[in-house]
């Protein structure tokens, strides 16, 4: 892999245990400089949980670039993804998520998490 060809990958759970659909999802962006991942679990509230996850993950991953981002720029991408959910009219849906940023040359990474997609905080690990 080189800086010009980052990889993007998404995963969606197919088997639900507490509702007709399992609303777990994961998206990964990987470049030569870093790996970024986001895991989302949409609540049973709202009819479009899977679409909510897809929209949010895709919007966030589309804002990643091959160069190592700052924590502030990752938070900005998360906020932009959140704003995009409003324009797509996901008013009933909610989700919990955790996002991770792992620079290739560093021993430590960053965990960015919150209890819902409506509030975002950053915690270095």
C-alpha cells in the first residue's frame, strides 16, 4: 500500500438478536500513515438504523485523506458526518459509536467516543 491508494472497508452485521435487524457496523480507512476505524451500534429507535449507520460511516470515511490527520480534524469529520445525518432527515435514529485513530509510527493511538452520535468527545489512550 502507498499514500496514493488508501483502503476503505465497511462491515455490517447481518444477524439481529433483539430486533429484526442487527444495527452494528464498522468502517475502516487505512493508509501508509495511519488506520482509522469507527464502530457504530444504532439503537432500535427509528426505522432506518442500518441506513443511518451507512450514511454516517460513509460520510466520515469520505473525509479521511492519506496523510495523518490531527485529532481535531477527525473530530471535525465526525461533526460533519453528524450534520449530514440531519440533512438526510435521520431524526428518529440514534447510535453509540467508538472511533479509533492509530498512527503507524506511534506506539499510542486515540479513542474518540461518546454514548450517542449527538455528542462527540476525544480521549487519548
